[in-house]
C-alpha cells in the first residue's frame, strides 16, 4: 500500500509556506514570475500582464520569457486555451529574438494546451516542430520535455505502452539525476501511471514513491496534486478507502488554493469514487455530480464522460429522480457520440497527417536522390573538365617540346650545313692551293688514306685526277719501304708531325726517293688530316 503522507503532513505541505525557495534545477532561462506562477498563478498573471503592457516592442527576448511564464500560470489554473495561445505567442517572440530554445519551450507549451483540450492533431504537430528544432539545437532537458508531451498525449489516447516508452525516453535524456527535477517527477509519474494501467502495479508503486521523494525537494502545488491523484488511484486499487479520501481531499484543497477547476473536479471524482467504494451512494452521487459539472464547465469531455458513466450506474442501481436520470442518459449518449465523432475526425486527421508525412518523405527521398544524381553528374563533369584540361596541357606541352626539338633540329641542321659548307670551302681552297703548288703535295688522314693530291703528285704517282680518295699511301710506297710508312704514320699520331725519306713507285714503274715533311691539323683525333709536302731527292740518295 502506498501512503506518501499522513493528514498532518498533508496539511503542512498544503498550507505552510516552503522553508526554502523552490529549486527546479533547470539550466534553461526562466522569468522569476514563472516560478511565482506555481504558488500564486492569479497574482503572477496580473503582474505578467502589467509587465507586458510596459515592455518595449523590440524586447522580444523578455517578451518570450514573460509569455512562457504566462503559459505556466495558465497551466496551473487549467486555462488550456490561455496556455496554448501564450505558448504560440512565446514561440513567435523567441523566433524574432533568435533564441531557439525559448521557441522550443513555446512550442511545447502550445502543444500541451492543445492536448489538454483534446486537439491531439495540433498538439502532435507542435511537438514534432519542437523535435525538428531540437535536432539543430540539441538540449537534453527540452528533449525530455518533448518526450513528456508525447507520453501525456499517449495516455490521453489510451495508448499506455506508448506512454510508458516515451516516459522512459525522457528519463534517459536526463542523465544527471539532479537535473530538471519537476520534469523528472512528471516522467516518473507518467511511466508509473502507464505501468499501472498495464498491470505492473509493483513497479508503478516504486516509480510513484521515487517521484514523491524527489518532489519533496521543491515546491510545486500543481505537481503535488498530480502525484496525489496517482496515489489515490493506487489506493483505490488496493482497497484503501481512507487513503483514497485523504488523497482526494488533498487534491481538492490544492485545487481551491490554486483556483484550478480541473483539480477541483478531479478531487471531487476521487472523493465520489471513495464514497462509492464505501457503499455511500447518496454521497457518491452528490460528489460525482459536482465533478461532472466541473468537467462540463471546462469542456473536458472525456473526463465528463468518465464521471458521467459512473454517475449513471449509481443512479440506475440506487434509484434517482427520473428527469435527472433521463437528462443524464441523453447527455451521456450525446457526449459519447460527440467523442466518437471527434475520435473519428482525429483518426482521419492523423491518417491524413501520416499520409502527408509519407508523401513528404517520399518527395524528400526523391529530391535527395535527384540531388545525389545531380552531384554525381557535377562531379563527373568536373572530372571530365579536369581531364580535358590536363589533356590540353599535355598536348600543349607536347607541341612545345616538338617545337623545341624542331628548333633544335633546325639549328643543328643549319650548323651542320655551315660546317659542311665550311668543310667544302676548305677542301676547295685546299685543292686550289694544291693545284697552285709546284711541288708534290698530298692530303691524307692518320690511317694513310689519301684525301687529295695536287696535280704534280698525282702525275708522279700515276693517280687519276678526282680519284685520289680511293687510294692508300701503301699502294704507292714500295714494299721495302712499308715499315718506313708505318713509322711515318705512328710519328704523326703521336707527335703531330713527321719528317723522313720514303721510296715511292712512279707511274712509269721506276722508284723515287721523296723527302716528306708532314703536319697533322684538326682537333678530332679520328678525323685529323695530314698535309704532306714531298721533295724528290732520288739523285742525292743514288749518288
């Protein structure tokens, strides 16, 4: 059995001022009036209205904080339209101020107000918008707050497993156990409530006990009332009617303190169900009828229908005024029909919203595929352009190299042509000199190959004019003088000049002794030429 407080402790918690300032351990910026709204919502609303009326038009940051405080005060007194509208205005002011986390808080406040008046489609849209904004600007506390909103909406729709899952997600987001204590309490309450609906009462009691222990660390009457409601539900399951009345009276007292009509209705419902369980039908009918009226005035149709069904069963079982009974039957049937129609409309709206999201997702996938394809095409085009540029540069470099080679070849060709021309000119000049020489002059290389002869030498040796290059000195030197010819050529190669007497064969077959004087010229050892001048000394040698 879960008993979180005795009557004396309840009275102290309800009526004595807190010993310390309320601390919610939240890292988010809040206006001081937002905390005042937890204890004095009407006074906070009056001060908020005064400050908003004197606030400069350009101070959107302060305006957003004040509007969030207003939304919180409206939540405490169960003015859900006020909470929804204040949240929407806070989001707009935060967007103008460029503060995304305040905009997320405004979206969550608007969503909670919409969910409380059973506008689930609008509430889900606002929570989804908050989720998208948090993807760009992450914040663990706000992510837990969004999960809390989804959990509360799932509970209102009877999806208790989903409600428990979202509550656990919110708790997982709050990794620091001392972070955002009121939100942690609400998440524990939601998860415990969902588990109780799913039949896990042991775990539900443990979570509710943990939430109650944490709530003792700060002062939030509205949250305390919500915990008392859960404790009352658990007490009814356990058959503890005294605790049920105790918690119901605590909720009723907090509702009167906060001037919260919804809490008043919920407290009356708890007391009426306790009277029903204790077999006090008259008290139960009276109390539940007051709760029914409170929910009807707040247009909380599901709460009204829930209480109306209990009231209708009581009136049928224990007798009642026929006119009142008939009126309640008609109201219950009409309310049930309205809720069914609203659920159908909500289901249709949810289906349409899911269909639109699916279409948007498909369109997004198509756009992403087109974007990837366009990017790939751009990359291929860029790669082709790079290859084209490299090919053009390579072609240009090749052309430049070919042009350089062509230029070098032309220069080399011109140089070779000049060299050949100079050589030809030198040979022509040499021939002219040889032709003008009256003695015997021979031009040969270091191997003894005849290059040219002057007419006198050609006639003496019997070599036809123009055919000198086909002869060798060893052809005109007699056999006995071959060794002297080799000594002559060796001396030329080693010293570059030589002088000696050689014995030549004349054209008529006789022999002659020539005194030769030769000098090699030219730098290339393989291509050096020798200019040999000879003087016939046959007469001197034979004497």
